[in-house]
């Protein structure tokens, strides 16, 4: 928990400057979702920044090598399973929004 008396207090501007907006979003999303007070951990924000950086680098690599990726019709068993899971997720999301 952040507190001025313990010295770990950051304003929103300071936190975004230190961890970036996306790093803060990840850290706050992981701060807890129970009825207890949220627990912001700077190590989690640092880890979030590292995960974002790693993901961006992976995306850049995939874009650079997109000619070597598979092309053609998506008709393998794995393709059908993936499409089925995505469709099930869409239907479940729609049902939850309806509720």
C-alpha cells in the first residue's frame, strides 16, 4: 500500500513518468481484485515494462519475418480447434454482456 509516511507514495504523474502508462496499467491490474486494499508493487510495474518490451520485440520480429510464416487456407485440425475456441469465447463474451 502506498503511504506518504512510509515513503513509497507516488502521484499519478510521477508513476506514469517512472513506469509509463502501460506499465502502470499492468501493475494496477495486478494490484489485487479482492475487497482488500490494492497493493501496488514497484517490482510488478518493472516486470510489466519488461513484458511489454519483450512483446514489442517479438511483434517486430514476426513482422520482419512474415514472409516465412505459413500461408494458404487454414484447414488443419489445429486451425479448426483455434477457430472453435475463438468462436466459443466470442459467444461467452456476448452472453456475459447481455447479463
